[in-house]
C-alpha cells in the first residue's frame, strides 16, 4: 500500500513556534558543543543525561502519553507507531521503524501504541486503519503515513522529520551512550541454521528494501523444497498482498467497488486494501458477501482470494475461524 502521506509539506506552518533561523543556529551550536565536549572527554564516558540505545524505542499508553510523548517531544522528535498484535502488516513495518530509529542515533525516538489497549488514543488521532505512523515535535502532531511503505521512502520521511525538528524548533535529539548496555561477557550462542534460513532471510531483506517481487520469489523458492514451511507460506501471502496493492489508487478502487457490488474483481481489490489497512473483518465480510451473489468462475475467484487472505492473517486467528464458518454457510 502506498503511504497516505509521505511528505512533510505543510509542517512549515508550525514555524511560528520559533524563528527558523534562530532555531537552526541553536541546533548547530548545541551539536558543535556536544562534539567539543566529546573531543575533550577523550573517551572518558558519556555525558550526563545520555540514554542507552534500548531507550530509543518504547511502549506508551494513555496514562503516560503526556509525559512520555508530549513532554519528551520538546527534546527529540517522537515517532508514533500505532499497531496491534493481529495486524500482519504491522509486524513487517514495526521492526523496520525500530531499526531506523536506532540508526538515527538519538535524533528521534519511537513510541509504540497498541491500539487494542489504547482505544482513546486511537480515537483522538482519528486512526482509520493500521499500521499508522505519526510524529510529535514540540507538542505538535504530524501525520506521516498509513500502511507499509518501502524502506527508502520511510528513510526520507524520517530524515525530513529530523530536519524540521532542527531547523524549525532547534530540537537536536538525545545523546546516546553506545556502551550503556555493555558487551556480552561471552559470545552469544547462535541458533542452529535451518536448511532454508538463508532464503527466508533473503526474503525479509527484499521486503525491507521494498523489493516485493524478490521477496515473493524467495518465499516460493523455500516452498518449492519445503511445501509445508509455515513461515514461508505466511511470508508469501503477505508479500503477494503488498505487491497487489502497491500501485493501487485507494480512492478509485473503493469508488469502483461501491458502484459495482456484484463485480468480483472490484470487490477483491477493495478487500485487499481493507486487509492492508487493518480492516480484517471488513475484508472478510466483503468477500463472503460477494460469494453470495456470484456464480461459477467468478465465485471461485472470490473464494480463492478469501482463502489467500486467511493465510495472511493466520489460521488460528478467531476472525479467520468466524469467516470460514460464514463462507461455509454461503457455499453449502
């Protein structure tokens, strides 16, 4: 799914908080001072207030939102990741955001919001589907994007966020103590490498790079040798779904589906968008309803797509169980 808004345009309106020139000068002065202190320290240790890398990514709830996000945003841009355990696209996006946050080395932090446990925050941010990503800078909320996007686009958006924080607000982020957690006393014991681990890792790398075709092929290579590989089945279903919606125009797809409730292709496309947006029950319900009003090859096409979407979510999910029951009622 293409992100709803990968641009930081419009953020310039927040410049009223500080004059852009003064803020930029302040940021540059503070960074120069930090560099000077580091040079004088000769490696003696981190400055007071330095945080460990593990503090750059954290969970936040409604009770701690003001302290952990709003107040902190005066020191560092806070990226908000709205997610849920049942959201498969979230499981692809969140690790990527976490990695990019750590790589930013204190210029931003990431707060994870479980929407199931924080319904009020979800309503306040008017979240229509997940994953959804926002940022808070100097107490100001900025929508970044919704859905999964290629890594390069996310990198560019986060770089723009850091630039806005520095130039418009003079916010330079946190100092990170890279040695805070210490090195392990002994080398970690590596897990045994399975016969398909390299291919599965290649698929994940391709997904992170936005190479959905490469990810699909890597998962298929695993399944060619091991048709029962659960991880590859799930990964293939997710990668194929993302590839299908990658170049869709969501508004056009939904308009076509609304105008043609009996058109299987239109409903299938809309269901794909529903699922990527986190609207799992809507996607399943749409296709079950379409099975009711179609016949022959059209019905089979809708039914098969529904089964594919079941693979994306996972057979153990209660929504899959409910949709299977509903589908059986319609078919038999």
